[in-house]
C-alpha cells in the first residue's frame, strides 16, 4: 500500500515538475533532484508494475505542448534519451548493443546540447514546418519563429523530402546579454521561451542557434546508411553540424577509415579511449561557447538501430551520459536513527531523493551529535550532499534553514528500537542491549551477507521475517531452527521453495573455511584482512585465539607485525565476552569450520597480482561466476570491465567490445580451454562444445 502511494505521489509530482519545466520554462526543483525522483519511480515501477500509471512520466516524453500554437503530428518518433551516469554504464550499453545486434558496431559520441528540441520538415527541398518535440508524437508548429534563425536553411541544395532533428540553443555569452529581457534563469529557458514567442519579431531579436543531429530521408534509396554519413550529408545540404564528433570502434584505424569514407571530419578512437575521451570533454566543457549537459552515444549502423527500435520514452540505440556532479542539493525531510550490529547509533538524514554521482541518494549519514551540532542541522533544512570515493553520502552543509522554526536536531536518549537508555562511548552513542532486535538483525545479516558466509537466500528481508516470527534470535539459531516450521505459519512469500533454499544455504555454509567464519562473527578489527593476518600469524584455530585472549596475552598478538597494541586489546576484549564465546560454542557444535584447513588453502596462488575480466559465455562455467571464483581462489582480482589495469581477459563465446578493448590494450586473452589447463595444469579434459553450438549470452 505504501509503495502504491509513493508511486502515485512521484507520478503526480514529476508531472507537475514537467509541466512547469517544459511549458512555463521554470524549474521547481534542481535537475539532479528531478533525475533522482525519476530514477526512484522507474525502479518502483519495475518492482511493482501493477501500480504503474499509464501516464507515468517514465513511459511518456515530458510534454512541452502549449495551446498558443497549432498542433501537428510528427512523422518520426521524437523522444527523450535513456540516461547513464558513468562511463562503465556507457561501455556496458555498447556491449549489450553488440550482443543484441550480433555484430561489431561503431558508436558516435556527440555533445548533448542543452537547448530545446526542434524538428524541421522539408518537402521538395523547402522548409515547410518547424515543430517542437511536444509529447513525442504531436508537437507545436512554431514555423514563423524558426524561420528567424538564419542558420536554418529555408531551401536545401537538393529537392528532397527530409525530416531533421536538432537542438536550438543560445550561446552562453548571448544569454548574459539577453537574459534580463524575460528573466530567464538559464540559456535553455531563454531559448525555449524565445522559440515560443507570439511575435516572430521578438524571436528574431534573440540570437538563437542550432545544431542538427539526425536526418530521416523519405526516399530510402538515397538515404545514407550510417549516422556519420547522415551528418556529412546534412552538412552538404546546408545544415549546421556540431564539429565535436567522435567515432568509436574496435580500433582507431577502423574508426578513421570509416570517417574518411563518410567524408566527415571528426575524431577517431578505439573503445578503450572512451573513458579518457569523456574525461577530456568534461574538462573542456566550461570553455565551450554553449551549454552541454552530457554526451550522447549512438549506434552508427542504421540497420541495427532499426532492429533495436524504440520504447515509448527513448530509442534503444542511444544513451545520454549525464555529467555527474559530485555534490547535490536537497532537503532533509526527516532524521532517523540507525542501530548498527554493534549497537552503535547513527543519525541518518532522510532526503528528498536526488541524483548524485551515478545513483539516486535518499539517505545520508549525519555521523553523530557532534557533527549535527557543528553544522547546526535541523529537519526541513536545505542542504548540500556529497559522495566522496565509495563512501556513503554525507550531508556537508546547510544551505538554507527551514522556515518552520525547527531547531538543531537532538539524538534521542533511548534506543529507537528497544527503548534501552543509550550509553556514550567515544564520539558515539550505543544501545547496550545485545538482544536489541535491530542489533540482532544487523548481526545475522552481516553473517549471511555475500562477503561473509554468502547465504544468499537468507538476505535482510528473510532474516527480518524469521526474527519477527520468533524463529531465530541469534546466529546459531540458523543451525538449530527447524525451517519446516515456517510452513505451518503460512507466511506470505515463504513457501516450500524458500524453506529448501534456506536449508541448502545453511548446509552449504558449513563448508566455508575458518577465515570466512572468523570474519563473519563481526568482531571489531577482525575483518577479511584482519582474519587473514591472525591466521597467518599462527592463530589458525579459534581455541588459540580464545586461549591467548583469556590469558590476556597481548604479546602473542603484537608479535604479528601488522597487529598493534590497540588492536590486540580490542580482540582480547572481544574474546572475553561471554555472549560471543557461547555463540562460538554453539556454532562449533553446529559443524562450522573453526580450524584452518591447510589442504583446502594450499591452492597455488597462480593468479596472484593479476586482474582478470571475463566476457562471453562458457561451457564449463555457467553461470560465469564459477570462473570468477576459480580466479579469486587462486589469488587473482576480477573486474567488470577491461581497463588499463586489466592483465587477462577470459574470453568465452560472443565476447564483444571487451575483446576489442583487450586487444588494443595488449591484455592477454585466455580461452576457456587455456584457462582450464592453467588451473588444472592440464589434468582435466574440459567438456566439449555442445553439438548445436548454442550460446547463452549474458
Ligand atoms: N528541474 C525540473 O523540474 C525538471 C523537469 C523536467 C525535466 N528536467 C530535466 O530534463 C531532463 C529530461 O528532459 P528531456 O527528456 O527533455 O531531455 P533529456 O535530457 O532526456 O535529453 C533528450 C534530449 O536531448 C536533446 N539533445 C541534445 N543534444 C543531442 C544530441 N546530440 N543527440 C540527440 N539528442 C540531443 C534532444 O532534444 C533530446 O530530446 C531530466 O533529466 C531533467 O534533468 C528537469
Ligand atoms: Zn536497542
């Protein structure tokens, strides 16, 4: 019910923002806030399609129709663009296109001009109509105004029927000169307002410009066959084309040859150059004469474009990379307390969702009371939020105080979960009750998480239900609880299938090595690295750790070079805690590994220091994660894309642009067979290719 409401709320809000933005040229919220809400709605609709409205802004192009101009139907789809916020996403878009198109493709990179979309209709070589994007299928006829833009040819050099898409914009410098005319907030608003003037003489007074970027020929026999040839032809016909064009393909030479044969000036690159290219454009963005808000990646081959087609909202053959801002502005709607698995209380700001550094941010940490006091943070304040590195977003500054009189927030004195009075330890407050349900949940889900015992079916949602129904209270209960009992309670969503998955996960977890079990206990200072250090330092079973701790044998710990006195004391403290000792005892009797198994860990670390990437599909490793596990077990690192740090590419059937990337970077390419003989030193004969040669692509 709550989700249904949220979807309704987001739909209505976004439609309201769209109306203001497209029709009145006003922004009620910032673009990144808008994008954040849009992404949230798209995600909720994906998860709950039953609640999605047919009028949702995610399936319709934001309409800029006004009643001031006649409406005309478009003869081509005039849509928005799908968005990406990282180079990785763009690369993965390219790979998917190649997989779907089943061929090696080339892609054009264009600047995403921040202006207003315009569709120009030519008949017999004459400009007959200039039409706004409208709602994608119907637009406003603004021909008289458009004719005032001298860069738009009224008559072409050929007598053809042609539809052209372009972006009308005003240069930054001109914006500064003319903005006071109608109080426009930014160049796009001024361009948009000028195109919609009732008197063309007023439009003519504003120095509007245009770059065109798509052409649709009525006569297919004379239509160019790829995007770069379209651009070259448009230029020849008298249109203004943005000279900042780049073509990406499997090699720089190939791209250059293609540009040459299309007779288009532009830069030629290999896929591998994309990251540095986008970086470069981002750096030069400020010095451009006009505003751009991103880059557009488009498939160059028109036959594949036709094959992929359109959604109701955007073409499937293009994607817009939006420049990420490392900082965003939004409002603190509320402040909640998070109780960590150790009982630590963290105040969290609940934000109006905002797009930030590649994702949508709804919550940001406020660290502790001292931090809140220093920044004087109150509910309702407008704040700036930042994301540094991979850390959780944090509120950085109050930009505007709330106008309802809320004062600086005070963290409550009792635990929000179990009401126990909080205690102070250092800069933080803690809930001292180890049975506190939030702590229990945190502790168990940490234990089952992917980086720990990796019990996928027992994720936070399932564990929460199990705790709610009093089935489990602590980690060892996972091993003693009779999961069949769940079936008696008829819990929605938890049927026999889930029960079997739970049981399998529990059994599977008993095989996890000691180092993993030790990490999963959640002892301070004993993370993945810490556990490894202790084991290598001689603590290769749990009893040795407990014994040394109970004897308070600090020396036994600090003789390990990586362990300092403070860490030693923390560990010793932990292993003197009765609750932890009991937990360990129970897990021991459940059959978990509490001793290092040297045989299992004696796998030669043949991939140590290497960085592997994997692409395509495999006969012996299906899903591909199995191959990744083999690499990691032998000391290798794995990544999702080929970069300059990648040392090996494991290449299956159908590997697309990653292969090209690897080749141009000189990354060693390893086939499945070679890989198997590397890890088995040739002992095992791999399964052969299935007869029908079917591929399963990811
Ligand atoms: N602040 C607000 O209240 C508010 C409201 C609505 C929309 N918005 C902003 O507008 C965005 C969505 O707007 P949209 O759908 O109109 O545009 P878009 O950002 O999704 O981009 C699509 C448009 O880019 C233009 N474009 C520029 N250069 C291009 C090129 N080289 N090739 C192809 N297209 C090019 C085209 O006109 C195309 O229609 C949102 O992401 C948001 O940032 C903000
Ligand atoms: Zn509590």
